[in-house]
C-alpha cells in the first residue's frame, strides 16, 4: 500500500513538471494585492466595467457586456502577460462622464485601482459637469467641486503609432485636472492632448488647482510620445491658494525621446483690493516637479508659465520649468522655457529651487547639451 501511494505521488510530480510555465503565469499577481477583493472596477462614461482573474468586460457605447461583442470601443481585463495589470484597451472611444455620479466623480474614465490604458485610433474622454465633492459640508469644511477627465491611482498610457487620446476636464468652483494619477504616471508612444478647466474660488480656506496632467508620484514621458498638456485659469480670492500647471508631479519627471508642450494659464486673485494672507500663493508653472528632479533627454520640450499676481502682499510666481526641492538636468534635445509676468516673487524661465528658506540644499541646474532658450516674465505688482 505504501509503495502504491509513493508511486502515485511520483507520477503527480512528473505531471506537474510537464505543465507549461504559462499555466502559472495566467494567475494575475494583482489579485494578491487587493486584500481579498477579487474584482476590479473601472467606470467608463459612468458605466461600471469589471475584471477579475476569470472575467472580462466590454463597453459598446453606453452599455457594458461580459461576452465579447462584434464591435466595441473599450475592453477591460487583467493582463496575465504583464503581471496581472488591470488593463483598459480603447479604440475610437468617445465618452463623457456621468453627471452627479458619486462612484465615478463625473470623470470620463475613473478607477481607484492602478490602471494601464492602451489606446489606438482617435479617442476623446471628457468629464461631466463638475462633481460636488462634499455635498453636505460641515461648518469647518465647505463644499467644493472637482473635475477629472481621467482618474486612476497609478496610470500607464500606451499609444499605438498614429493613435490619439484627447482628454478634457471642465470649469469648476474647486479643482480641475485633465489627467490625474494618484501614484506614478507613464506615457509612452501615441499622442495625448490633455486640457484642464478653469478653477474658480468659492471663498473656502483651501488650495485649488488647474492642471493638465498631474501625478502624485514620479512621471515618465518616453518612447516617442507626443504630449500637449494645458491648464485652465486659476482664480482665487483672499486667504486662498490658486495653482495652475501644464504638467505637475510630486516626484521626479523624466522626459526621454518625445515631444512635450506644457502650458499653464493665469493664476490670480479675483479681488486684488482685499488683503490676502502672505502664506498663500498664486503660481503658474508650465512643467513643475514638487520635491523631485526634472531630466530631459533627446526631446523637444516647450514649457510656458502664465501670469501670476495677487494683491501685492501674496506670494506670486511664474516659471516655464521649475523643480521645487530638486534638480533640473538637460542632457540633449531642444528646450524652450518661458515664465509669465508676476506680482511679488520672481519669474523664471528655468529654475531649480530650494524647497524652503531653511533648506541647506540648493537645487542644481545642469545643461549637458542640446539647445536651451529660457526667458523670464516682467514684474507686475498690483499694489503699485
């Protein structure tokens, strides 16, 4: 009896050894990171698409199905060949967010997961009317609106040759982002145009931003990608901050082998006659890394800061390219950086700046090669 059991175990080991390795690769590792939640959800036009280790879904223009249709514009699945990455393939997608939809925040594409978007053809993603982020505010925290064209907690955008992705958020009494990543962001190949709406002060003690492309982590733009990111105007009243940026990252920005145009519109105080708190700022920055480095290699980069001004006592600054608390390195390519007109703080074409007056580390600007043109704006102090 013992010999039979041993023989069976040996046969089982031999059979397992004969299985192809792809049989194991088909088990997406991403599922192990979901804390027991085996299904990921992505909202496309406010419609819930889901994917798991055993299911996929397709978007057919207002309807989501779980059996592959003859034609569709979006396909959501876990990519077993890419570590189980949650992947949304889109082709000739035309979609707008759903107004007053709490789950998707009115975004054209929305998920709380990390997401890879692979796009081909011509795609247009637009936010719905502004979403009220705090419909029942307490007395200490007032209601404000927010708008996202695309939102994910980590984002990879991969475009086929000749493919385009056009993303737009709307004007809000709060913050507006064309593309928002709650983690790192990578764009490779294809053409991306991302435009944020205006952000308008609502008399709340808060920071409001208009940013074309934003990442809370590192940002990498590479592999021949063509990027055009434009903010809206950022208005503010007293005791508020208004921030506009074409491209902004709270980490490093690496640009290699691509074309980038980052344009920031104006950031200013609507009520210049009302004194504002000196600790609050109006800033406009074309390409901006907050506490990170900026590196440019073999790329064509144009970065433009808009005008930034307040009441004469606020901190107002504009820059074409700015690393706040990091370094700027230009290795090769063509770089054109222009700062806008400003109120009190300096205007910069290109700047690597200390993160605070108490910081002992100066930012370093290094130009190793390429063609670089930088121009600062003029002083325009509203108090004069």
